[in-house]
């Protein structure tokens, strides 16, 4: 249908709807400040779709085209008008100072430079070409000179405008924009979980996920993935001149292109060093950490005239430098796969690796979780693997680089017998964990005593791993009851002991004879009963005898106790061996003191929301701790929320809490609140 035969009011309405939807898309995805409801946006989108289909008015830059075009047979090649060069890397302050000195020598000056300082996004670099304000081509970086045409895929990313906003700044004739496509960490984790649920392999990191998403021949697949973009520069521009890189970035924002809000301008190399330190801190800050991955910062000379004078080397510009962080992922080789026995008899495979630096720490061991996890990832001795470490979390093997597998590498097999006591291992039906059933196994005994003496149990200061191992090995301690028979004379002859250290440990053991009941319950090591559940149980059963006598109905009446926990509690107390141990502890004067009445309501009426991962306790335990003190946990933030507890990789709840002025605390502050220290 020719446009001249279309009613003018339809043409006008279509243009109006496109302008409105592009603007509201910008408000929602770029500014994170919507002006209309989702329902209203959807209503206008539906109207535009209906009019375009009815009058054949669809065009490539319409908001209706974001859902993805028809699948492609292959990607075409796009030549970049100006090369997308890589950056020279620096890994130390000394190298950054050397970069600054090189620039001064080259330009024959001693003056400090104005630098633009940017987070170095760990994603997939792309180029967007706008002609007279409309997005016409989008491509990957490729080899820097030519990339793949992924225009249809890039159009599905809502943070990329299909048309430039021109209210404050007219669109140039030609604009080549460079940016980084990435995934936020919470969305990446959710996306990987969905892939695993469908039986598909997980991506190793958000960078690989972003790159893989852009290289889908079917744009509808890309449209379903949570991709975003930050723009960081331009290539060729016709119809607009700039004096500084900072001016470029501010103008890109006026055109509706997304620019990282953390970018700063600073004078001198010292400002760059300080910015790097600030980013490094923010990257690991559990409270106000970044929701996406960065692998360093980029330092750019701000005046474009100086950039032009400095020019470029064969593969990188002289006027920019990437100052990298210590890697949080690295490759290394598996030397052996050992199995460790825990306090409950759980047998866990552990990779022994060639030492490698990950996140600034040298690691040589990584958890493999369980037998099924080893089989799923097909980890073998001799394999080259990708390992990662985040914060203080135990390193883990992310994936095997199968292409580098030696031909003699054999699949891992869980041993049939316990590596410590040689008892036949068992794997209960429906469980992922293989266990040593021997209650006298030295390994499980040692770890059980460590747990009993731990900070969240009997809190016996000084009984660390090596001390406990020594006590077990020399036969002084065969169960936790033996701790209360130890004397200074028993300890002084042992390695690592002197009169003072022996006296301190005996005193700490004596002080633990009377503890809050929840500590004693937790110390017993009942499967599935941690610190939080122990506190809930202590509130409902104010003596150990009452808890031991509780039947199924009474246990299930406790909020937070399900069938699995209830069964484990009754199984533990029905065991004659455990009954004898508890009787012995009681005869030795070990008592659990009932909770003070006021503790139950210390958080009475307070509402909590949790976001992000907690380092030392599970989310369920944290919720139970709040409930044990009379508080309430909800899933969404509102003006009625009293506290938001933010762990690692917090989601959008954190931003909403900040906007509403809700008090935000990290895990340490949460602990202090529970203990009445704040």
C-alpha cells in the first residue's frame, strides 16, 4: 500500500507512537526512570504494531522490530571505517607511571594530562553505525578491521536506541559508536540456571554469554537473553566536531546512548591510580558492589587534539591504557583428584592443581562438590581447566578445556571405600552425596570435634584444626565428651603447647560447660540443623530433654522445620550412641541454658528483605534467625521495609532500597544486629 493512499492521521499517529515509544524505552532502560506504566507502554506498542501491519508501515528502526527478524543463513562481513584497536595492558602502578612518562616524552612536555577514567567492561565489543540518526548497521569488533554484521541481534537489545534522540542535540550525518555488550551478574546466574534446567551447558562467564548471544543466527534467541550495553567512544563522525573525549561521552548521553555513570575525568596519573583503587574496592564491596563484571579500568587522554598527535602503534592507540585487575579466573592443570571426609561422613572430591594466581591469591586446590558434578563437567587428572575464585569463596573448577586433554586421561571414579578408615562408602537413594557410615572414622571425628568447638557452637577458643587433629591422633579425644577430661598435664607434652597455651585451652573448655541452649543443639552436629534452626528449636523447646522427647507433630509445628529436618532430628535422638553421648555430656556438667525471654522479640515487628549472596550463612538460615527473634522476612522492598541485607551481587532490590531511604546493611552489620550490638 502506497503511503500517499494512507490516511494522514494514520501516518501522523504512527510517527507519534514511534517517537513516544523510543523516548519511553530510553527512560526505562537507559535512565532507569520510567514515566509510564508497563501496561501503558504495552498498549501503545500494540497500537503501533496493529497500525504498521494494517498499512504496511513497518521499517527497520521502528520499536516493533526489537523482537528479532528472520533467522540468517550466515553473518556478512563489515569493514570498520576506523580500526577498533585493542589496548595496551598494565598490571601495576609502575607500568601506569611509565605510560604517563612515555606520553610526556613523546609530546615533549612536563605538564600533567587530563585523563578520562572508565571501568573496563568485561563483555563483547561492538560498533553501532547511525546514519542521519537511524541505526543502520551493528557489528562485532572481529579482528579490529572487520567484524560480523549482527545488526538484527543488536536491535533486540533495549538499551540500544534504534533512533537517536535529537531534542537537545541534532543527529549527525554519520555516527560510529563503540560500546560493550554485557550481562548483569544476577541475570547471568539466572540465565545459566535456566540453561542447566533445559539440559544445556552453562556459560563459563558473562563475557562468553554475551558474545555467544550476539552470534546467534536467529535474532529471536538473542532477544530472549538479558543483554545490555555501555558506550565508551566513537569512530568516524560526520556533521559534529568534538574537542575532548569527555565531550563525546556527554553528547552520546544526549543522543540516548547509554554511558557508564562511573566514568570520571581526572588530572594527572595520580588520579588514575586513585580511580583504580576505588574501582577495585567497589568491585569487591558486598554492600555497594558492581552488578556486572569489570576486569580493570581504561585511562584515556582527554583532549582529542593530543590523541591525534599521539596517534597509534600497529595494534593499539598510544593515548589509552588498560590497567587490569588481578584475574578472578585462570587456567591450570589437574594433578590429582582427592576425596575429603567431612564431619557428617560426606565424601567430597577435591581437585589438586598446579598452583595458579586467581584474584590475587595463589590457589592449588578447588572443590568439585560431589560425584555427579565431577561426572557432569567430566573433570579428569591431567586436564587443563578454568578455575575461578570470588571473594573468599573456595575456588571451583568452572569447565574443562577438552581440546587440551591428554589422551591417557581417564574418567574419575569415586572410591568404594573411605580413604581414611577403609569403611565401605554408601550413597543413600535420592542424595547426591556419598558418605562414610563409620561413626568412629578419624576424619569425621576430627571435623565433628572442630564443629563442636566452633564459634557458632560451644565457642571453645584455641581448638583449631591442627590442635584437634593432634588430640585425636594421640588418642586423648575419641569423642567430644573427652574434651571435658583434658588437663594441662595432658596437653603440655604435645607439640605446639606450652604451659600458658595449655592453661588457656583448658579454661576455655571449662567455660563452655554452660552455654545458651541453641549453641549446644548446634554443636551436636545434627544433619540439616545449623545455627539458625538451632535457635528456632531452642525457642520452642527450652530444654534439651524436651527437644529429645518431641514427636513429629511437635517438630513440624516449629516455623522453618520441614519434613527433612524433622526426620533428621528424630533419627539423631533415636540413635543409642547419640543418647549415650548426650548423657555423658550431661554427667560432665554440660548444660544448655534456655533463652532469655526478651531475646525472642528483639526484632519484633521489624521487616527484612535479603538481596545477593551471604558469605557465611545460607539465605534460609538468615531468614530463620530473623524469625527466631520475632522479625519478618518479605521478598520485595517497600516503604514498610525496615532493613535490606545486601550480600554479594545484589539485585535491583538494593537500588529500590536506596531510592526509598530504607536502611541497608551488609552481613557483618546484620550479625551485629542479631547479637544486639547495634
